C-alpha cells in the first residue's frame, strides 16, 4: 500500500492498532458526547456494489465511516479486506485507477472487500476511473463506498453507472447534521424508550420536560446539529472561534474551487443574512448587489444549496403541491451553526460566541428569524417544504400523504387571531409558539415549538428507523 494512506489504515497492522491509532477515532474518544448514527447499520456488510454517502462539510461523514470500519473489525472482518483512501491525495482518474489496480490484489482474498473513497470530488474525473474499474471487473467483489460534500456532482455521476451499482436495495445515503430531536437524545435528557411511550400514548409532556426542551432549543440555536460545535459548548461553555472558521473556510474553499468569486460569495452571504427569512427574488437581489445579472445570483444560490449550506424555500402552488415558479423565495442556511459560521466569516471578531452568537439570541427580532428558519429546515429534513403566499402568509407548508400541512411559527408577541387569518383557512393547520402550554386559537391547535419539533423529529425517525442518516430518494 502507498505509505501516504497508512495513517488511515492501521488495521493492516492489526485491528487493535486501528482502534488505538486511527486519527478520527482518537479524536472521537476525547469528546464528551459521542454519537453513533444508525446510518452505520444501513451501510454495506455483505453485498458488493458502488455506494455513495453524501452530506455537507463537517457533518461527520469520515468519522461515521471510521466507526463503521471499527464495527466491521469487531465483527471479525479480515483487517486487510478493509481499505480507506482519501481523495485529497489522489490527483486524477489515472492515479485512482493505478492505485486501486495495485492495492486490490494486496488485500485479503475474502469473498468481499470493503473500500472507502473519501471526498471523491477532489479527484479530477473520478467517475471515469470508477466506470473503468467497474467495466474491467475489478470491483466485482468490492463494496466501494464513495463520499462527497457536493450532492449535485455525485447525483450526476451516479447516472453514469447504470447497471454497475450492485444488488442492494439502497445504495445512496445522505448524512445530515443532527436534528433537534437527536441532539436532545444525545444529551440524555430523556431516555428513548420513555419518549416513545410518551408519544405512543399521546400523553401531555410534563412541565419539566417542556422546560428542558426550551433550554436545549436555545442551545440548538447556537450549535445546531454539528457535533464539533455541540461538544465545544459541552466542554468549554462556548463555541470556539476555530470551529466556526473551519466551517466557513471549507465553504469558501469549495466555492473558489468551482471558479467562483470570493467577492460575489461575500455579497451573496451578506444578502442572505440581511434578508433572513424574507421573501426575495434573484432580480431584486441583483439590483442591490454589484452582481450584474440575476442568473449569477441564481448560480451562487444553487451552488450553496448543492453543498447543503443553504435551503431555498419556494412558495407552494397548492393545486400541484409543488413550487410556484413565479413567486418569491425565502433563503436560509440549513442549520443555525452555519448561520453563525458565515456571519463570523463576514464580520470577524475576537469573541464571536459572545459578540455574535449570544448577541443574536439576545435580540428578539433576530432570534425570531433564526427560530423560524430553524423550524423550516428541521421540517424539510423529512418532507418537501414550502411557504404559502396568498392574501396572507403561512410560514411552513410541508407535503405528506398527498396533501399539504400548514404550520405558523409565532415566537414574538402574543397570538393574535388577525395575524393567523391565512393559516386559519386550512382545516389541518397548526401553530407552534413560545408559550409553554397547549391550546387552540381560531380552532387551530397550538403547542410549544421545541416540543413540536422534537415530536415531529421523533415520529419521522421512528418511521425511517435511521436517525442521523437517511437513504437518498
């Protein structure tokens, strides 16, 4: 094996060496909170094929795969039947083909070899290399797991492998940051069986649980679902500047790698933050920025969306249950941590946790915008998610079971019937708010927002059986 890859393949010395010396597992063991994604249970163990794991930067894809490798070794997989390659060290498809052609014969003669190719988009024309290896029969006894942060690039590349993916029911996976429900359970505020009993019996949650949810939701608005930030807050009582900078540096680097302008990126990010949760059009944005053409704005937005950094919330066309093409959109970051990281990138300061993160949560209007965006991006994890723009506006309309489900978010002020006139037009509407109790307004059920997001998250996780990672449709 090429010695450049040795640090990530200590299992070739022994399984014990891998558990003891792997850099990602060593770092994981030092964390106060360690998460095991059930996505690990869905990754290949017995069938060859070409699998993909996508997900945004810093969501833990590499660590997840190292945990999976460790479990394969615990299950007595021959250590030399397991290989980890990082795309950062492979220049192009020629290098990739040469490397795998040389190393596959060195691996154990087990019926199935497991090969991870991490951050594959660093490799120029990588898909040509994979197609050649598959066509040459070199992957017939290999479960090849490819990871990448750009979902569009990987989705397009997957289309070039028809008939070469293998026989597994699911071959494409997407790793998301932790949901609010997952972060709450990670901190063991309530046991999973106890919560499932509470939900199954439709019990009213105890006031103490509601208070815990509000406390943890405030923390979620700081760290989001990013484990590094979660552990920063757990260990240090704040999110370290380096954690914020690492994420924004990745975003900046990935955008520049695609030939885009850093100046335009800064303008776009600034515009997203300035208009957070507001209706916008690419035309209006282009007029306010130095960018000449709305298509350029659209290109940057699409790129950030493909990198899982931004969610573009379209208005709902009610008769088709799809996006209304001529109506304005809302744009928000897919996680509150990303909001803070990009805000700090635009406006660096000595203590971003105190000067920016805590300051944002202390400002009622700014916090309310972050709350609404967080609610939207939690729901869109599981369902196509829009907003409604008619005579009035409804914050969320998600599509499920052949219909749409309207949700109004009320975080500032009291519930006032006149503010809910549009929402009240729909019989299945709900209102999520800052109040601690449950009730009704204009005939619509109201519930505490942190509880509602936790409940929705638990219901979806139980249905999918895969908290933290979902198969790609």
